[in-house]
C-alpha cells in the first residue's frame, strides 16, 4: 500500500515561483514512476511532468522550460519546481504513482495553486 501527500501550493503572482512536494509512504519500493497532474475548473486533468525510477523525465509542452520535476530518493519525496508562473497554470495539482503498470493508480488529494495577474 502506497500513500501520497502533496504540499506547497498557494497564491503567487504571475512570473513568480512555487515548489510542490509529493511525499510517499508505505510500500515505496513498489513505485516505478511519479507524475504531477493538474486540473482546472471546467478542464480535463492533464499530466504536466513525470519521472520514473531510472530518473527519466517528461513534460507537457505547456510547461517545458518552466517546470522541473526532481526527486529525493532517500526521503521518498518528489518535487515540482514551477518558475515563470502564468495565470493559466492555476489548478489543483495532484501527484500520482504507478507500479509495474503504466497506469497511474495511486493518487494524492491535491494542492491548490493560484496564479494572479
């Protein structure tokens, strides 16, 4: 059993920065990948950044060059560093874990990010 808890959300002005954290507990050795997702009101949830056990990363085109996903394996924490934030980045951000399957099937409760202009 894996549990995920997000933190670090808040209110920031356009152009500012924020760092989100995803803390994993439980059977963390079974995690093969972590993905950060976001969902804005009236929009579909989307994957914005992912990292696998080997350290490979991927990003949505909308955040490339602005967001960076990283990990502290010793602490079982994955971070999402968000720079040059835009109002359209406003959303609830969720982290999710996958094991052997490609499907993200373990989810945290989310953290709100609001970017003002």
